[in-house]
C-alpha cells in the first residue's frame, strides 16, 4: 500500500494509489495498453461551475484511455450532445483530452476516479475516493445543481454532503434539496447514459433531455433570485 497522501482540499490527485486493487489493476491495463492514460482521471470543465455532473468511474477504453471523463466511450455521445444542446458545451463531441472543447458553467467528474475491474468499484473504494467529491461539491455556489448519473453516483453525492440516503431515494427525474441551509444545492437524478441503458431504452434521449430541462429551469430560477 502506498504511503502517498493526497493534498488537503484536493479535487483530484494524479498520484493517488490509495486503493491497492485499483492501482494494481491500472498497472496491468497500462502494461497491455501503453498509450492509455491509466491514472486517476481528473475532473473536466469550468472551475467556476454551477452544475456538477457525477458519473460512476472511468471506462476501460473511454476516460481511462483518453484522460477526460466520458471521452472515448459510448456514454459520452449522449452526454456531450445534450450539454451542447443546452449551452453548457462548445461542441457536441468530445474527441480527446487535447481538443478545443470547453464547458461553460458545468463540470464533469466521477464518484471513483480510477478504472475499476468490470466497471464495479467496491463500497470501500467509493468511500475512500469520496473526499475528492466532497471538495468538488464545496466549490459549487449556493443554489447550484448536481446531476448524478446512476445510483452509485447518487449515493456518493449524499455521502459527500453528509446526507441520509434514506431521506433521498434515487429515481430517474427526481430532484432533492441537499446541502447546508446556508449553501443549498439541488441534486438531480438520471439513469446513467451507458450503452446498455440507451440500447435497452431504459434511458432515451428524450428522457435525458427532460432531466436537463428541469436543471435549466432551476438554473434560470436561481439566476433570477440572485439578480
């Protein structure tokens, strides 16, 4: 086990090897795919974001390969197109970590920053990585929004905010008021935009857009109150 300690307040640590199973797995994947990123994947987007989108973990041939969340895998197709349609992205496609795509007012991250075997982090790994997410959430402004893509991301956000999971059941399209009274946030839920969910029509583009419509309405209302 590495003795490396992540910096206090960090939202990402490129040298983190706190989870031995994940670190060992990344070493094996890197040996088999030398050009892959194969490190903890950093958040991507606006440092002054109003909206934080939280996924599960990097995909083997997606973010783990490219070094940018939801880039190079199927889930990113619907996500980046929708972000573009709603004005939060400058392009409908994320092609690589070095392209000129920018996010405005939005930021992407994962509940677990490293690629897990079979895309399934253990509860202990999700808990250990939760400090990074907690620090990202503290950076959101009062009235800001969080979009959890899937149940694991939803639970990770609640844990990071110190909220009781029983008080905020996950449900596609649901919205939850969370956070401190002085700096409240709204947590929105969506099924993950994975290939499986979209191919089986558990999540359709229309369903995904409906969630973003709710987020936009909340955003417009927050700006009106602030003004």
